[in-house]
């Protein structure tokens, strides 16, 4: 089985084509990139599309990639950026849906599932959704993908100090947003 380190060495030596390199990256990192997308866009199907689009874009630009060893970082950044685009699109769609709903009869709310774990997961995801984009991205990359500050900084194109600042502010905001949820359900 080829590791990412072996891929990086082979790619650096320009022995691999875009097809070969992307096949190896796909096999090694597809799930991780989809999970990153799920945490950002909160939908598996959309996250899979986002990750797939990132791979397709990288394939098309493989020859222009200056440092092939940074291909994974490029893919992560592409997933984050494409997730942002999805979220911006959702805002526009939601605005139109709400406008239409205001003109029609209101619908009944969904029934509560009653499952504590599902409610907590939902509360965490809702709280994450209330954070500014950069704080949410930093927290997801740090706590879900266990990336280092340096890896997060590279993936998002920001300084390590900014990563620390966004992580601190985001964590504090999550504690505030989730404080009552955890107390009520304990």
C-alpha cells in the first residue's frame, strides 16, 4: 500500500501523472475530506460533491501545482473554500424559501426525536453554524481532523497566530452557546 509520504516522494520526482497522483490521494484522503465537508456544510451528499469537485479541480491544475508535496493542503483548502460557496448559496436559497413560506400557510414543526445524543449533536452543529466562518473552520480542522496549528494555517492561508486567536474565540463562543444545553441534558 502506498503511503502519502511515498506519494509525495514519487510526485516530487515527477514520475507520476495527474491520474496516478490523484488516485493515490483519493484512496488515502477521500473520507477525511468528505468528513471535513460534512462538518462545514452539514450534509453528506453535498460534502461528497464538494470533495469530488476539489479532486477534479486539482486534476485539471496538476501541471500548474508548484509544490506537489502540498497537494493534500491544496485539497483541504479547496474543500473549505467550496464549502463556503455552498453555504453562501444556501443563504440565498433560504432567503427565497422564507419569503415564499411567509406568503403561504405555516407548516407544522418537525417532531422531536427524543434521542439525547442526536439532540446534543444537533446542538453542537447549530452552535458551530452560529460561529463566524473562520472560527468554525479552525475548530473543525483542529478538533475533528486533529490538524496542528501549522497545518490549519496552511490549509486556510492564515498565520499561526490567527489560528490560535480564532480557536480561542470560537471555543469560548461554543462554551457560551452550549452551556445551557449541557446543563439541561445532564
